[in-house]
C-alpha cells in the first residue's frame, strides 16, 4: 500500500507544471519558445537566472517534498518510488502526456530526499564549477557525479536505483529531443 501511495503522491506533485506557470507569469509560453520543453532549463534560457530560479526550485520540490514525507513515514524504497513517480508525472503529465519535460530537476530534488549527503557534496561541486565556469556546466557535472559520490556514501543498491532514474532521463533525452520552437518569446513589439 505504501508503494502505491508513494507513486500517486509523486506523480501528482510531478505533474504540476511549475516552470510553465513561472514563465507564464513573465508572459512567456515555454511550449512555443526555445526548445519547447516545459521545464526549468528552458525557463532559464527564456527568462534568465533570476526569473527562472522559482522554476528550478519548484521542479526540484515536486520530487523532494513527496519523497521526504514518504521517506520519513515508510523508508527509502517507498521514497524512491515517490521520486520515480514525480519524474514520470513531470515527463508525462495528464491530460497532455506528450507535453512533459525531461525530469532533471525532479531527479535533483529527489536526490536530496534519498541521499542528502551525496546530494550536498554534489551541490557544493555545482557551486564550485559555477564559480569557475557557468551554471549549465555545473549542473551537468553535479548530476553525473551524483552516482559516483553515492558509491562512497550509500549502499550499492541505492546507486543502482539512481542508475535506473538516470536511464529514464536518458530515454527522455533521446525521445524528446526537440527542434527549437518556431514561436519567438513573447516580447513587446519594437517600433
């Protein structure tokens, strides 16, 4: 029962289109701008770092919050199911399952609930790389470093579970690679 509840909680939270709502507040429809992806990364490209920050935090919280609640109530594996559910909800939201994102920030948020020490180490790594280069590189380095750090901090079964979540993201990248959207960002007309 706890696994079904975890999956449902995760899916419902994951399906909330946080980045779309943040961008719409700024007059931008992410589905027709940039790469057409309704996630935090397209929000960053379209809105800039400061305006996109709530999209990043919100997309991460969609997995972090249900996973944290489930982890405290039932333990690691039901929390893992909550993270997976949130990632599926973000990638395949009802009623428009083809308009989902790639679940990267859901993965990041879930990582903080499932393996806080490894996630904190990778967060520090992301800050260091950001200061040396740029945020986009930092996030990629931190995400790919996460299972390596987990090898030191967590049981091997947890690392294997992380691999399954990362494989899901990889499959989304392969199947959801979109050409740039044809619409231009909503901007005031120039005269």
